[in-house]
C-alpha cells in the first residue's frame, strides 16, 4: 500500500543548504526552488532555527527517572 502523503523528513544536507542560502540573503522563494521544497517548509524551518531548535522534538516531556529525582528532592526539603 503506498503512503498516504509524500511527506518525508529533510536530510541534514537539505537543512544545511537552506541555512547557507538564507545567510547569503536569498529569498524564501529562491531557496525553495533551489532545494526543491515547498515555500512554507523552507519558511517554517528558518523560523524554527531562529529559535534555536534544529530538531523536531516534543517539548515538556520528562522521563520517569528525572521526574522521580525531582519529586524526591521536594520531599527532602519538606
């Protein structure tokens, strides 16, 4: 069964090319044409990297081990 969409993760080479072209003052349109990605993908990636988050990760997730160590510290203070 073929995939429902043609979405795929950008490679590090594509990410690097987008950033280099952006820092060379190319427009989003030109970057999207050269890299072969949609305009909004390029724009969103550049906005995300300006906030210093190159990886797509979930925020606010704490693993169980760290959560327990934080709660243990709270009981020691009390």
